[in-house]
C-alpha cells in the first residue's frame, strides 16, 4: 500500500488540478458583463483589480502553504472559489463584479502554485528525474485543456439559456476539487523559516530567487510566455462577432480554441525533452507574432481563425514553462517560488489587460497590435539571455 501511495496522491493532485483548470462560464462572461452595463474598459479594470488582489496575496499564501500545509491551502482555496462563484451569479453592477473578483482573487491565491508543487513532489517520489516530471506536467496540461474544452461546450448552451446559471454552476468543479483535496496525503517537506518574521522570510525568498540569474530568467520566461495570451482573451468574443461569427456559435469557437490548447500540449509532449530552454520560449513567441500580426491587419471570417495559434501557444506554455522554474527551485520553497512566478506574471498582466481593453475600445484591430507591442520586445530579450547560457 505504501509503495502505491505516491501514485495515488499524484492522481488525486492531477484530478484536483484538472477540475479547477477551466471555467464553465468563460465564453459568456463578456456578454454577461455587457448585459449589466460594463464596457471593455470596465471589464479590463475588473480583471486588473482581481489580478492586483492575487498579486498581493500570492506570495504570502504560497509561504503559508510551504510552511504549514499545501493540502489545506488547496482545500481552503477550492471551497472559497466555489462560494465566490455562487455569489457572483447574483451581481448586477460594476461594484458587485469588483467585490466578487476580489473574493475570487483571495481564495485563488491559496490554491495557486500548490498543485504544481505537489505534482513535482509526488513525481520525484515515483521517479526522481526532471524528464519524468516534465512528462507528468505535460500530461496534466493535456487533461486540463480537455476539461476546459468540455466546460466550454457545456457553458455555451447553458449561458445561452441564462448567463447567471452558467456562473452559478462554475462553482461546482471547485467544490468537487476541494472534497478531493481532503483525501491527499501531503508528506512534502515543510519550509523552515530563516527569519523569525514571516514577512522578512518572504522577502528573503523573493530576493534569493531574483538574485540567482538562472532562476530569474526562467521566472521572467514563464511570466511573459503565459501572459501574452491572457489579456487578449477578453477581446476574443468581440473579435469573433466583428468577423461575422454568430453569437449562437461563439461558444463553438471557444471550444476550437480549447482544442488548439490541447494541440499545444501534444506538441509539447513530443518536443519538450528535446529542446533547449530558449527554444521552449521561442516557439510560442513566433506563433504569437504570426497570429497577432494577421489580426491587427484584417479581421474577417478568413483571418479570425489565426487566433487559434494563440490557443496552441497557451497549451504549449502551460505545459512547459513552469517546469523550467521548478527545476531550479529548492523543494521546501516550491509553492513560494511558483507563487512568485505567478505574481510576476500578474504584474505584467495588469497593464497588459488594461491597455488591450483600452485599445479594443478604439478599434479591435489595435488589441492584437497592442499585444505585440507589449510582449515581443521583452520576449526576444529573454530568449537571447537564455540562449547565451
């Protein structure tokens, strides 16, 4: 029984992470926001506020998980997210949206980083090689995007009946994930603080992570690689409608984007152990440039499908970039450093989502152009720095 325990725990961690990867109401959130009077700038601002809350709390929540219990951080986060969505289903104003986004940010901060930390821990207990961990990470990403696809396919028809019902049901996967987390036997090593003051110990981890060039570059690679598909996602539905896609089949386009994410993870499963670190970032950057250049020039029924390249990018980066960070992180600091990497991404996301939404309010063609302006220069700089290693 003891020999099978790491495999059992690994399966539970992956199942919890799969259930919380997607959002049932994602494809109808922009129309829902519009239905209660929000414009693109207010939508972007609400997401920026959510990100600020998560950014402030991510490192403290990660430190608490490392110090006390990664399992219970997951349980609290999952149950809290479920309750937040149930409240979200009743909001009627921008103020209500902001309150619910703050609540979601608070509870998501507790669970972000925990699943991948436990994934690495149990993977190494089964087989202590980076290759095995990378393959498990890619496998997890594949099933996460498969679950997201199912949720999108369900969410579109449910949202067509009632936006609020789709949001209400979005809390159900987190509720089930929280229950599953209760059965994980977390025997991962605990963080032993160097500083007696928790805030000082958090700052110590932050400082040491950025002081080490190898880890710093990978944190930045993760943050930039993940966020270059994030801000533009809130403009995807308006771009589809502008191209002439009927609202009734917009959820189908979201489903295709989820399929593209799965394609990205499958490519990663074939190539990730063969590529150098700089190549792992260069490939998605090249695809992003192709997609965003096309859409900044022309948006119609022929060109809008190049957005699916961003789905491939999302799948690839989700499967590959965090493993680069974790492979250069101490076991007892895994959640803290993962949370730090997410914070860096969120700091990048705040101006990115606001500027993308602001550009879209003037002209939807400016949104993909803004994405390139924000991400191409910094991506190339990181790629060349990784290549010089």
